[in-house]
C-alpha cells in the first residue's frame, strides 16, 4: 500500500492553532476543583462544565489555570478557532489550552451563576448564588475588545454579542 504524502504544517499551525482546534479534548484537573464537576456537551456552546452536587452561594468552585503569557503572545494565539485566554492584567494572560484545569471550558452567560475573582495572581471562579446539581456553570467574560460574535447564552437579559477575546 502506498504511503500517504504528509501534509505540510507550519510551526505556527502546530503550536498555536491546532492545540485549540475543534478536536481538542479538554482535561479536568480534580486538584483545582473544590466541588465535584463534570465535563459535558453544552447547550450554549461546545463543551461545558456542570455541577455534580449542589454548590452553596459564595464558594470557590474551580481555579482557572494555564500557561502564563504576555500580550504579544496572547495576540498571536488569539487567531485560534476557540480562544481560551483569560486576561489577568493589562498585558498578562493565562492560556487554558496548556495546563488548563477544565475551567477554560466554562461558557459565558449574560446571567451567570459564577464570577471570577483574581487573588494573588490566581483566578478563582466563585458561585454567585446556589447552583443546583446538573446545572451548567457560567460566568460573565466581561469582554471589552475584539471581534463581535453572537452570544447564545439564552438568558432573558442576554446582550446578544460577545467578543472573541476573553
Ligand atoms: Zn448572552
């Protein structure tokens, strides 16, 4: 049988585009979760994170982890089909594609059940209210820049658009 010719791939595609591509299988890191959570298909978009047990209000739920990068590298990576960059400062980002806890799969909602709190450079997602078992976890990405894309969160107060850069 003849060998298939190898498709040429640039280093940029291998290192930047593919790790966040549609075939990406998210990995959960239980050490970063303070409540049992599970990964599943979301009604909002792609993968989502769901509560296995009910979570009381005002509690840390999961830490958003990943590779720490600067603004120029974040800009380079923002061409990905899915962007998993969390902004922690004017030119500081955490890229959940590498070393992510699973929190990078949490979807945006205009009526979220969690909020992000940055403490000593670490990102904690905390419950804004009681979250029922089986409920999808969400937070407001609070995007200010980037290309506008439609929001499918389904909330009554949905602002209809969010940007592609977190
Ligand atoms: Zn929305």
